[in-house]
C-alpha cells in the first residue's frame, strides 16, 4: 500500500469525527435557537408572527438547497463543498450574534441555512466513500446517526443554559469558535477529491426548478398551521410547489446532464428508504415538539427541565448506535434492524397516546423516551445504510443530499401536521373538557396516536419494498472490471442486509468484500 493510501486509511476515523462535529453544530443550532426564541423576541422587539421567521428563514434555505448542494458536491468535490458550507455557516453565525435588528438577524438565519445545506448535503457521501468495508461503514453510519438524532435534545439543554447564563447572542458566537476549529481540522484531515466537473451535470434550469419548488414547499408546510391546511394560501402555494417539482422531474427525464438522474430511483432501496425516512422523521420530530409542549404547558416544566427530561433518549441512542447497531446490521441485515427500530418507536408513541393530565415522569414519560431512543438508535443507521446502498460512488453526494432533503421535508411536515392536529382537536374539545389543560392533553394524545400510525405504514413499506431480492448477476459499473463489480455488489448487498448467511447465522466471509461498495443497485 502506498504512503498516500496509508495516510488516508489512518485519517479516516479522525475525519469522520470532524464531519460529525460539523453535523452536530448544525443540528444543535436549530434546537438552541428554538429555546432562545422568547428571549430574542424580547430583546429585538419581535412580534409573535415575525419571530417565526427566525425558524422559517433557516428552514426554507436549508430544505430548499440540500439537493442542489449534494449534486454540486459531486461536481466540484465534496471536501470543497463541506469546507465552503462550514465557512459560510460560521460567518453567518457571527452575523447573527452581532445583529441589532430584526432584519439583520433574519438575514443571518437564512445564510446559516445556506451554509448548513452545503455542508450537510455531502456529509453522508463523504462517509460512504471513506468507509467502503461493510462492517466499518455500518459503525461509521452509527456514529453519524447518533449525532444527528441526539443533537436536538442536547441543543435544548445547551440553549437553556447559554441563554440564561450568558445571553441569547452566545448561542451564535459558540458556533464561530467551533466552526473555526472544524475548518482547520477538515483542511488537514480530508483527502482532496476533484469531483466530476460541471460538464457532468450543471443543469441550471433544473437547479432553479427544484430549489424554488423545495423552498416553496418548506415555506408552505411551515405556514400551514398559521393559515390552515385547507386555506387558499396553503392550497395555492402547495399546488405551485408541486408544479415546480413536477417540471423538475420532466426536465430530468429529457436533459442530457440531469441534476438528479432518474436512474437512481430504479433502486427500490434508495426510494423506499427515503419514503420510510420521511415517515419516521415526521413521527420523531413531531414527538420532540409535542412532548416539549405537553411538559411545559400542561405539567409546568421549565426549558431546562424539559431538556433534562429528554436526556435519557440521547444516552440510549448513543448506547445503541455507537457500536451495537453496526453489529446487529452485520449479523441480521439492515432491513431486520430497521423493522425492530420501528416496532420500538411505535410502542413509545402508543405509550404517549395514553398520557394522563398530570403525568409522573418515571411512570408516564421515561419509558416512552427510552423506547423511542432505542428505536431511533436502531432505525436511523439502518435506513441510511439501506438508502446509500442504492447509489454509486459518483452519485453518493447526490444520494446524501436527497436523504437530507427527505429528512428535512419529513421533519417540517411532521411538526406542522401533528401540531395542527393536536391544536385543532383541543379547540374542538375545549367547550366540553374540564379544563384547557385537559383539552390540550387529549389533543396531544391524538397526535401521538397518528404518529404511531405513520410508523406502522413505514413498517409495512419496509417489510414489502425493502425485502431482500435474490442475488442478481453482477454488472460492471463506472468503468470497473467484472471482478470489481462483483466486489462492489457484495459490499452493497452487505450494507442492505443481503449477504448470504453462514451456518452460524453470521455473514458468509466469502460473500463480503471491501470493494467499491455502491454499484450493486444501479442496473438497467
């Protein structure tokens, strides 16, 4: 092995930790800002309506630019895209901290969303290209999944502490310090990658259609609770976003260098896992949002107490995703682990669907938090592994951006739909309920029950669409030889849970390979 290859091998795990630090900074920022909103509103004299733009401006930019950023990462190089994104996010955080007006802070939040999308869109693509051996890749994805899943709960605690102890501006300044360290380490640890070049897919019209369509869709979802799901505002903007996205799909079917090659969706693992992720994340984000409201508005918890109530969840996620999930995926396959995670999460939401008016934390809340942490720790690494097994190495940045896009859309849709459902049901029951708190509790219970239904649908989809097919003959891909394609096929099947089983139930060592890893599912 050459000296360059040896150095790249040694640097893989430190590079993974830097990627996860960037993801954690971006994830933390969202929940930290949410906790600080009342304080920011008082300091800068935001109205209740205008305050929501601190969330919406970020979500619109982040959700709208993920897919485009993922493809640009494939074209110009993922290292360059990640560094540019973290730099932009850091600079925007400094702008937010220095803001003395509403307009400047909202602008800073929008620019944070742009930088966050650029960095997040290529992270998974970088991970699957650094770790091609199935067992190591499963372990690396487990580390990433822990950061993505647990970061929100950690941010609730950090946001409360920083806002109360220092001031709201400190939640942005902390990003500046972290961002500088990440850029310095990434520039040293990441291996250079040239990218495919703009001639391989610079579809400007397609970029405009998908970016504007996704931005409009995220905006529509976020404003649906304010205007109502059946209002002319929601239906009109929703229809316009669908027209833009439909135009994008038609464009991709005809253009010679598409931004999103439709051949990707020949892989049922890629499209099936993305649909499952939308349903799972909708339920997960809905849980985080609704349980926080229930604990604070019904049971009188403070912001810090609410964050501490969530703390067992990240601990369980860490215990499972930082090692156990990788071993389980290697032994039983990604599909089986995903099904187990969905069962655990359904059980958690069904427990929450019977919450009493005045809950006891250890009896009524803690079991659900633990079960949901276990479900997330199992399901998220598995769904990521299944989805990324359906993309070639050259398309891994795009597949990463697609996964992040469906995650963002699922989260926005879940929070908006479930919050609206809980609120409207509570309003309907208010005249006959014994108190406003009781009506709110019934609303939350209904929403948790619906969230459980979403996960039942995800379970059925996983059991049918993501079932393991029979082995198919290997096909050379991306210029590889037949033997290369066989290695890549074995690696991709291992990530998806399809490697033939040995007599002891473990993976057949002769069937697993550390080949290219992603070519198996891109077939004519």
